[in-house]
């Protein structure tokens, strides 16, 4: 199936260097970033009584979001401009009245896809957005926080706020269906790249399909992810109202007696008894829409005051290590009453590291390099940036682009050899980062220079 759709904290910061190791802690305030600007966009005239003002310049960045986490809703308080609003001659694309209307709308085409970021030399951030319906496109003010890797970092009560375009739904009681319309790669207006599948409609419209997943869009419309029973390459999303149920086989009047424990001769795996579990429940854990694990638990393990429930508290002991339940409204999705054989899909976040060690190695030799004391300080600041932006996640590979961006801001892409335990003139250049999954017990980011 496709992803989602089918798919410590110390009392104070201890900075140290051991060899080439620099350690940081989340309680330290991050230092001001230095960004290379790309263009001058606003000039201020000098008058006799006019104070000298800083010219507004802007730097542009790519954004890096998970497939299902690149979307936002209008807050109705800021207009969209054709360029970052503090630049000269910026024009309104969607005024506040329009933005208030979009904020109230539940139509999926009014959700914004965020695909770029800009930062002015005065520390203001703007998001490059377009509605999924394509009607409004431009730049909108989002505060003073870097959101390049996480839309949740956007300052509250500014232009937009992160949202989800879809939430899990329950499969129909009869998953065998006929379809009446074309298939889509994603439910329409739920992704910026949703489109009709490449297969010709005529080649599959009369086939039998099985519903494998279900979701609701922002308007509450139910969509099914269906798979052609004969052509494995034919699958996609379709509005539930464009399907009709079918029975794979005609029901038999002859009833088969339910098996008792003594009827079951099969030995269950991972158990030492042949007696089947009679009251179980499935907990399916996902991260960024991708499968993490499934745990089959007894209903009695979910019981609160005699009633089985699926809540963050009742399933806490079953959550995979290095993960935590998301805080959004769609964190837990059940397929109906909490009964034997039921399923809940739980959306997870990786647990961010709360301390970090940065190591520097020479790429060619793998030798550990020892930084000077002032370099240790700068490395600590870069590590603090990584922690503040929650870019180091326990058990997850680190994003090399995120590391490079922070090293750029800290002027660490090039390091003079006089500040390292190497001989020779010149400097070493950053060439990469060890992307091995972060060890929660010893979170370390290793930088390679050549």
C-alpha cells in the first residue's frame, strides 16, 4: 500500500570537546543565524529627518517535508503577496477578506501546498504556497521561526498553520466492489500531484476490485483505495460514491459450526499453547504514513473500568521504542467499536534527541579530528540548532540536507586546518554526514570533511 494513503535534558548546557567531540543540550539558546542573501529588494530614501534604515534583502530556500506533511490552512489574518511582503512593490494576490473565507472553507481545493521558504535579513520568514485548486499562489508571512523541515514550527497566529488533508476511515463491510469512475493516484485535491492513473479507464472499469484502505478528505467525503483482483498493476483511489458493492461468492445456506479450542489442531507461532486467543485487537503503528509495526494485544490489556478503549494511555506500553503518538486529532483511527478482531491505526512521531554529540572526521582516512576551542563553540551552536529544530530523531537517519543548511548558516562548510588536528595550509571542505540511524543512548552526528 502507499504511504499513509496506501500506502535530555540537562539543567544547563555542558559544552565539551573530547578529541573532536562537541556536546550540546536543548536548554541552550541558539545563536543568531547568518544567511547569504540573494538580492536587494527594497531601498529607503534618505531625508533630512529620516533615520538610516537597513535595506531589506531576502534568501530563498527549498523545503523538505514528508509527503503528507506539506499542507496548511489559512488563518485568515495575513494576505498573500506575489513576493515576500517586506520587499518593495509587492502586490496582493489574496487579501485578508479572501484569506478569512479560505480559513472557514472545508473544500479540499482551498488547502495550501507549501513548497518554498524565504527569510529576510531582518529575520522574517515567508512561505511559498499554492492552493490545491491552483487558484491562489504567492508568498505569505509565517513569523520568525525556521520551518524548512517542519511546518509545525510556523509561528502561531500568523498566515497559515499546518494541517492534514486526509484522515483514516473505516473500510466498508463488504470490501468487494465494482467501480463506476476513473481511478486517481491520490484522492482529488488531497496532494499537489494528484492525477488520474495512467492506465486507460476502459481497461479496468469492468473489473472486480477489493477495498484495501479508506480515508476522509477535509469535506468529509470518503475515498477508497482499491486493487484490481486480476491486474495487480491497476490500483488507485476512488470516491466511495462511485463504487457499488458486490459479493465474491453467493452465500451458502449451510452453516459451519464454530470451532472450539479442541477443534483447532494448528500450533500458533510465538506461543507455547495450541489454544487460540479469542479476544484480540490489532494495533497498527505508522510513521509519516509508512508502516512501523503491528502488535496483536488482548482486549483485556486495553480495558479501562471494564471497557476496552484505545487511547494514548491504554496503548502506551505497546508503542514501539523511539516513537511517540502524534498530538493531532487524527493520531488514533479505529475501524469501529473496540471488539475482537478490530484494528486501530496509530500515527507516530519519532522522539527528538535532547542531547547531541558532534564529531568531525577526515573523509579519506576516517581519522577523528580535534577542533580548537573556538571551533568547539561554533560546533556546539550548530548542534543546538539541530536540537532546537528537532532534526535529530532517535532511531532515524539524519537528513543530510538539514545538516548542510545549518552548517551553511554557521559558516562551517569550510574549516581552516589551523583549527583542526591536521597539518598543512588551506582548509577542509564539508563533504557529507554519516546517515546511520541515531542511537538514542549516544546520539552522535558525524561530519566528514576533505
